[in-house]
C-alpha cells in the first residue's frame, strides 16, 4: 500500500495544515496589531544643518561640517517602518520553518494515535479460525480505541466458545454414532450375511440392529433440534405455560400408563410468556421422558406450573434414584448420562435430552435447574420470564415445589 494512501499520511497532512494555519494566523494577527499600533512612514523632509563650535571666549565659529536632520516624529515613523519590515521578514522565515516542523509533529502524532489500530490489525492477522486464543488486550487510557479493542476481544471470546462447542459437539456426536454403527456392522458380518447363521440368530441380529438404528435416529433428531436452537429459528408468540405442560404430559401418558405410572397435574392459571410453543413442549417432553424412564413401576410423576414474581416455572418431579450432588452441575451437559446411563437403557438414550432442555430455556431468557437427593427422586424446574416481567431480578435459587 502506498504511503500517500495511508491513514497516517492523511492525518499528518491534516495535523500539519491545522498547526500551520493556527500559527500563520497568529503571526498575521501580530503583524496587523503592530502595523495598527504604530504609524510607519519613511522620512520625507530632510534639512541641512551646519555645525558650529563655541570657543572659550564665547565666540561661535563654523566647523565647515554639514549634516542632514529631520523632525523627531519623522524619525520615529522611520524606526517603526524598519521594525515592521523586520517583523515581516522574520515572520516569513518562521512560517517556512513552522511548515516543516508541523509535518514532523503531524507524523509523530498520527503515529501515536494509530498505534492501537496497528496492534489490533497485527493481532487480527495472527488469529486463525483454528486458534482463537489470541487477544488484543490494549493498554493505555480508557478511550474509544481501547473500547474497540475490548469489544473485539469480547467478540473473539464468543467466537472461541462457539467454535469449541461446535468441535465438542462434532467429537461427541462422532463418538456416539460409532457405537451403533459398529453394532450394525458386527451383526451384519456375524449373522445376516453368514450362511451358517440360524434363524434365531438372524432374528436376534435384526432386533439388535433395530435398537441401534433407533438410537441413531434419536441422536440425529436431537442434533437437528440442537442445530435449530443454535440458529435461533424460533416462532415466538404468546404461550400459556400450563397448556404446554398439559400437552407434553398427554404425549407421554400412554408410555407412563404402560409402566404403571400416574401423572398428576398442579397447573396454575394465566401463565403467559413470549416464546416458541413447540420448543417449550419439547423441553417439557424431554423432562417427562427421563421421569418415565427412571421412575419405579407403579410410581407417580408430578407436573406443575406456577409463578414467582416476574418468573414462570414448570416443574417435573419423579420418584427415581435421584442424582448425586457432584453430578448435578453436569446434568445439563451434552452427552452426559451419569450412572443411570449405564446398562441396558444406554442404547435408548443419546445424552442430549437435558442439554436441549437447557438450550431451549436459555434461548427464551430463562434457566433450567435440578433439585434432588440420591434415592429421593428429582425435581427439574424450568424458569421462564413472564410476558409482563418488568424487572431484572434473577429467578429464585430454590425449588418452587
């Protein structure tokens, strides 16, 4: 890039022009003030004066010397004229030197002003899509450029978090898909494509492959739901939280009945929020899916809604084994299953259900929480902002149940 097209060159010209104009204006004002204060004129009338010498006896005799003389006022005017000419000459010399000095001062000032911009540009060039760990971290006074650097650092933090989450999701999804694919391949090789396999072995292989494909289908559906929530593709409208909870319960009523479970409702009235009813129904359905799967046969599941201040809540309470205190902070993480994910039920779960619940709730400006003790069941609560919420008070930290 040519130096004459750079911002620094343009700022130098601007600073230099301003300094030169101000200094020139000051010199012009001083020159005009001096010119107005005095009356500079050349001597126009001169006289011949003969010098005489007075002797000791009192007589005056001519010396023979003649000089030119003028009136005192005309002499003062001549002195003022020469002073004004001197001021003018030195002012022109000073203007030339000031022009050169202003260019140097403008170059230095523009370099200091653009130094943070250079740091931002260097850091931006060094940052790669695969490594977003670099930050600008501008020092110096809290000015507009430092605010710009801080804003870019905040943007890089969000991008870094998004890329890390994306890579983690891809790694976890690849790991989760590897197991059912391996199961399918093993059963195909061992039973379905083997001429020596018996009919019973083929039937068992088909059942195993069916479970594996079901697990893969659920994983793909959950990944699709996650991607949609990341893209913020919501159809926001007025939603009655109690209706959403009732519909989610009705969806899982047949499954609960098949396990001998009872669904009990305690739904409040006038619980309106702004959101996506399908997404909220899926969040409540994921909670009910876990509750139905983990509750003991013949137990009960409570579905309740209510309001605390400007927050609405939806709670699902089960009588399952509960969650250890150390695991409660990770229960909403992607692909986390805990101890309940091991064993025979592992092939029916993707580990994304509660992560999707948290994602849906947070995209609505709310929070998801769990309250439980091992062996005493679990209470999952979704806090969501009411449509008429007017303050910024955070949701309560304790369970509303």
